[in-house]
């Protein structure tokens, strides 16, 4: 495929947050996945690429049709998660209705689970599904004369899915091109002040993969092989981000702190170069992977917030999901952040497989004891491709056929919890937020934080709009 026009589309996830307590804080951030795929494509001579990110569009279908008419793409690639599969299907359908010869390619976490990829190419308007990272695979598709020779895809042949050989993980992330940020409407991304301190924010990755086996987590995109960028490449990438005017980056790694010597080198290099870009480690750090010395080094490099995946306050529940941490490690991690002067965000869950009323109260109690600056709780949802989904499927409690029901704040249409009724789970979901955020100690701390960081009005507006 030479001299092709490629339109890359990110399907909006906003609807997945509609029933959430945090629907007013949906992250409005450009897609790193599409930026990296676009960078890889542009390394090949002769191709033209445009990006349409639906999260910043008011009238999504109208903008899509406008792009189709104006750009006249030969190929359209759509990145999506399980929560917006219906929307992605609609995008592919509109593209085919406009021009049946457009090659439609699905990518993202949802189709990285092989059965979802098969269903996608057999039952929707997508011709090809990319299983796993799309940056190299998509580039290979542009030069392929025989799709069976392209590793890591599922494609439609006469109404039936054809599965090619798995693609090996990229062993050296330094080989990736820089993200193609010039293709985005960067001025249109507006992050909530609860999620970022600055206006111009971009995601960044310094590693891929996760060797741990938490049963609720899908590792289908990057797999279990842990690979990372060199400290030199990370420092170079910060300079590149600065050229685009980014004032803050959000680190999206699952394993950012797992190799402490490497993180020390990255942060020491950034500090030595007087890095002025704020750093928010957005994905959940393991609570047992940090110490005071590391946090001090991170702060010196520009890290102002670290997020931790605590999940539960009960050891039996943590062991059941194979989290690999101890309950006593949870408050220690948040205490260290306070000592060093780094803000913290805690991720928790209720409705986990081994949860009871008592263990869900344990989770509320550990969140209060840990006292992060922000706490977020989800209702456990079995995502296809996870051990949890397979476990529930064997138990016969999965009851959904519509992927759009897989949201983390109202999964009652997805499955029946094996031991708890939904009223009980939702009672503790709501109780978590009330007990955590309505404490006089927390209100006073948040007020002081708002005065210091200029977020007092934003905090007040969010508080008033939240459906407690």
C-alpha cells in the first residue's frame, strides 16, 4: 500500500463515565496510542495521516463525515476500549457507507483479546483488527501484499476471521518514533484541575508490559514482558514535549517504579537539566515499589503527584485477586508521599470476588487511614481477557452480550456477583465517597490545598456537581 491517506480516529470514552461519581473529571487528553501509530506511519515515505480525536468534538458524526469528505482517506484506523465498542462500530459503518472501498482497521485494548478481535471482523464493518500494540503492526499493514504475513492481526476473508501469528513484543522502545503531536488540535484539550495542574497536558510512556498477575487486569495489549526506554531516550522525549508547549506530562506506565535504579537515573537526568515540565504518575504504582529516597528523587525531577493501586483493605481479598501486596504497605506508601511533599491519588475497588460487607468496610477504612489527596473507587467489573472474567464465566454469572455495558461504575447488567447483591455493593460504593470526602479533616486539607494551588473554585464546583 503506497501513497495512502490514513485517518486515525480515537473513539470518545465520555459515556463510560456518565454514571460515575467522577463524571465531571473525565480525562481530556490526546491519545498517545494514535500519536505513536501516526509517528510510525510518517516514517514511511509517501503516506498522509490525519487524526480525529472524538473526545474534543461536539458533534462526532458530523466531524467524521466532514473528515471523510475533505480528506478522502483510503484507510481509517479506530482505537477504542470495551466501553466504546458500539461507538467504534458506528464509526466504521459510517466510513463504509461513505466509501465501501475504505479499509477499516480496529485497534486498542478491546480487540487485543483474540475472541473480541474475531467477533469484531466477523460482525461489524471492520476489515482488520490489530491485536496488541499498533505502532509497528499498522506500519507493516501499509506495505503488506499478503495479510497472512503480517503478525498480530485478525482480518476478514469472505466473512470469516483469519488469525495470523502473534507479534513479538518490541524489545527496544527507543526504536519507536516520537509521537506525532503536530497532528492534534492541542489547544482543545482541557483537563480538570483535579487531574492536572497545568492546561497543556500530554501522556507519556517510559515502559510497557507488566509481569504481575492481578486477576482483574487485562494485559492483552502489552503483555507480561516488561520492556522500557533508556533514561537518555526519556530525557530526549521531554525536550520534544517541551517543543510542543506541554507544561505537564502524565506517565501512563504500569511499572514506572519497578526498576528503581532506572527511575533514579531518569529523574536525576531530568533534575540536572532543570526540567520545568510537571510530572503526574497517573497509572497505579505498586505500593511496595517505592521508598523515601526514590520519592525524593522523583520530586526533584518534577513529580508532583503519584497514584497507587491499593484496591482493597482486606488481605484475603487482595490475595484472592493475586495483587501481591500487603495491607500494611498501603498506608505506608501514602505516608511517604506526604512526608516528601508529593500529592497522592488512591485507586480502590468494591465488589471484588471475595468481598463481603465487612471487607468493603475494610477498604473504606484503609482509604481513610491512608488519607490520599484524592481517592477513587470503582465497582469490580470482569473485563474479557482477564482471569476474573474467565472465573465468572465458568461460574455462569456473566449475563451480558452488549460490550457497552462494561463500565466500572454500574456493571449490574454485566454479571451477578457470586455472593453479594447489587444494592449492597452500591451502598458501599456510595458510602466510600461519603465517608472519605465528608471528613472535617479532609475538607480542611482540601481547602488549604485549593488556596495554595489555585483550585479552590474548581474544587467547589466539582463538589457541588458530584451526585453524592
